[in-house]
């Protein structure tokens, strides 16, 4: 694994919706889709860096889609062009792209859409559909248009697309593989319905973490193979290994 800690220079930091931003940073990294970086743009407080998944990586520019949730990400929203930011990574296992073939469904909820743009750009010989669920505002969806065959949108408010949850409009019937990222309750429902059709599903887990390299055990999650670290053993897991209780 190529792992480095270096200072990057911000190229752009754009507000896409109420609390969602896309930041572009100079950097030449060998990144697998689904991997993440620990980002830091402050000296002392908060103590911990922030784990943010890679949104895109092209031509010496790595992009991150992030949501303002606390003090660290709030400070990040104030970064401007030419500001410095520290990047540690790439971290985690990432999707095994070589094993993912055929007709693919990408199912996301909210900021879970973040790691999927770089993923669909790296999938080869695949016919891809995107199912994206949001609470109200939508973001980033247009970036997928040239890489996928169909885009299905749901919003809880009904402002865009189907009114309801993305789990209401998704069926794994015609898909060979499903890739999923978003709230755990959503991913558990997707894993459950995929079991019905024996469709393989990979999930990208999100957990609070301190170190990002497997030392602190703060991001441990239960799997059928025992406790695993989301940062080191994941964040990509086989769905049935994590959501053990998602019965047919």
C-alpha cells in the first residue's frame, strides 16, 4: 500500500448544497476506489484528523466530497484556494475492481454517494445504474451522467425524483453485483433484499475513527468473522459479513 503524509494545496472548495462541499487538492496518489484519507487543516484543536473518502482522482488532483458535521469539517469549509491541508493516505482496502463485472447497481444514501464517482470511472466492461437517495437537496448526481446508463433519484421530501427512500425503488433482480454506501439502516435493507435474489453486495462502512491505520480500534465493527477495523480491514466489506441479521 502506498501511504504518505504530505501537505497538499487546495485548488477549490465549493459548497454544493446546504452542508455538503467538494474540495479539490493537488496530489499525485495511486488510489483504489473506495479508499479514504485522513484530512487535517488545523494545528491543535480538534485533536483528530477527519476520515474522508476519495470522490475523484485524476490528473494530479484528488477530490473529496464531505459533509459539515462538527468542528473539524466546519473549519474545512473555510479553506480557500492555495490554502494548505494535510493528507494521510490512501487508507483502507478499497473495492476489488477486477472482481466486479456485468450489470452493476450503485446504491447510495446522502453523502454515501461520495466514494462512488471514482469507483464507476474505474469499473471496466460494466453496465452501471445509479440509485441515489437524499433527504431533500440533491448533489453530485450530474457528475455520474456520462459513466452510467440510468440514474434513479429519491428524496424524502419529494422535491426531486421519487418521494420516499431509495430502498423503495431498488430491486437487485437484474444485477450481477451491488455496491452500496450510506446510512447503515439503508445498507442493511439493501443487503436483505439482495439475499433474496442471491445478488452479491459490497458495502462501504462509515465509523468514527481516530488513527485511520488500525491502531486505536475506535472504528471496530462486528462481522461474521469476528470484530474488524473499518479503517484497516475495510471500509469495504461483503454485505452479508457485516449485516449478519439481514435475513431473507
